C-alpha cells in the first residue's frame, strides 16, 4: 500500500484507500477490515480503479452509498454486472439512505435486465439517522447530513436523502462526511474518529455563497477545521479542472 497521506491510511484494524475523488466526476473509497471490504460510494470507473490498485472486485462484501448523485452511484450497475459475469454466489449488501431513488432504480433495472441469471442476492439496507448495520467485520452507523442538489444556472435545489457514516471495527473508527453542507451534526460524526474523510469541494479561492456552504458542500477551510476533531483526516471530493 502507498504511504500517500492524501489517499491511503492504515490503522490497527482498518485500512483505507481513496481510489478516486473528483467532484462532479466520481468518488469511491475502499475500507478493509481483514474480514471483508466495503466500497463507500461507487462512482463511474469503480471497477477500473479497483483493478488498478490491485483490489479484486470479488472481495467486495458491501457497498455503502452516501447519496444518489451520479458521481457517487454511477458505477454501481457495472459492479453488479461484473459480479454476475464472474458468477458471484455470496450476497452483496448495499447500505444507503432511506429513499435513495437513484440506487433503488439501478438495482431494480439490474434485476429487470437479468431476471433469471443473477447468481447472488442484492440485499438493500436503508439506514436512517443513528441506525446501524454490521457488514464485513465492521459496524456502519448512519448520520443524517444536509445535501441539496445544484445544477448550473439553477442555483441550490431541494435537499436529497444523504448520509454520513461512522464505520468501526474493534476500537477503531473511520468517519466519512459524504457530500454535505455545514451543520452541527457533523461535529458528532467526526469527533474522536481515528480517521475522518471529509469532502472539501470548494477551494478557498472560490467566492462561494453562504447558502451553498450551508446546504450543498463544504469549503477546504470548513473541512480542515472539522478534521481537527479527528485524530487524522483526509480531504476529498475537490473540484478538478477538466476540458
């Protein structure tokens, strides 16, 4: 494993790899407990990024979705299709916010496309605030976060179902903010975690409206301040410039 502190972290019980992260493109994070692995978000290119990092997609025990925007769920259908192709026979656990319509639609379409030839079960677990689920030797605790949609030219839109998570094994915890505006519950989510992975979409060089910081995304400054509540932190989901 690389020792790059911006993408990799290893504790006593958990190891973390940020496989890819770019706001509006894709994000996928791998967490391994030694007893199994979780993909937190499955943006486009998840299969490619796992294979590039030497990770076997067959080793995915569960998928954890923070919210349904395309850059966080766009690779889910490809992952399901790959597992079908290789004949997976173990269930795949999918953890998501309640009423995450995009994820539900992808899984429904997968079953509709291959009604008689899927060799594994897809078990969906919709978690509300502070609800938990055990998977891959880890306990996943959901935290409600505030995240509104935004479309260029349309401003801030209505909020969507969105979770942050505390993922724990033994005495070690990784906190993941998901995409979120600034709110008091984030402190409880991040506080005293061994590692906090916090989205910092807006560069401090951007002139960002307060409404967007409250309801859509965090800035690098806000994310860095939040990260001080954890023992270590990684900032993700920064905007990259593409043609």
